[in-house]
């Protein structure tokens, strides 16, 4: 849910489904990801970009405001078949491993970049790695079996290390001045707040 429209609790939605008319049919039940509460669709209006929806449980702007930034999910009617496309929900939580079986990191989020999907991994040391979901990097992809194997050497990918703040490290003062000219020569005095 990306935003609000009006005072009646209408929410602006970003569509992450390929079947919005089916998922948001009047009377459909959706679940708020992370807390398990359900919402019943009262009205749905396709638009570009995104769409607008009203839910029976959300009758005012004040009631809708805490929902902005949350995701809605729908229960699958049947278990996915092996031939069905893999959804992001099936990938999140899987530990990606290298060819030797050592963990690279756990998938904590997915996003699109250009025409490809990218998996955000939390590495064992607390760092992050943006792993492109392309065949040259992902050598084994079977998330329904909990198996994703990647070869980081193909793209020379390096995880970003976890940022650990050193309480004893002193901050260096910012230099004043204008593009390489010392503060005294530029007429500026001292540091900026």
C-alpha cells in the first residue's frame, strides 16, 4: 500500500500481482503481511500507475494511514505445482549457498532492477549483498526445496560489511570552502552546522 486518496480510507496500491482484477475482486480477503489481520475488498479501481482500493475494515483516512508501506498477501487456493512460477514469498527466508555448501546469506528482500530480479541477502557477518537473479550467477534454483546455489566469482560480487560504529573514533571536522578552495581563501568561516 503506497499512499492515501481522500478522506474515506481509500488506499493507493502498487501492483505486484499479474492478476489484480482477480486478487482485488469485491469481497476478496487479503492479509496484512506481518500481523495477520485481514481486510475485505469493498471497492477496487484499476489505474495507472497502481490502483485504488477500499476495504470494509478501513473507513477513514486515520484508519488507512498506518497501512501505508505495508504489503497485502493472498492465501493460495492450492499448493503451487512444480511448473508454477516461483513467487517472491517462496524465496524470502532461504539461505543461499556457494558450490561448496557454505552459506553466502539469507534472502531478506527482493526487488526489480531493470529487467532482472535482485535478492537482498543478509550475510552471516551481518552485512548485505545484492545478488542478481540471473542464470550466470544462480547455478541451482529450487526454492521449493530450499536450495539456491550461487557463484559469486562470475560477477566478482562482494558483500557490504556490517557497519560497526566505534564509540572511540573521533569524527573528523568537515572542511569549509568552495570546491577545493580552503575556507580562509573562500571567505567562509569555521564549520557548518
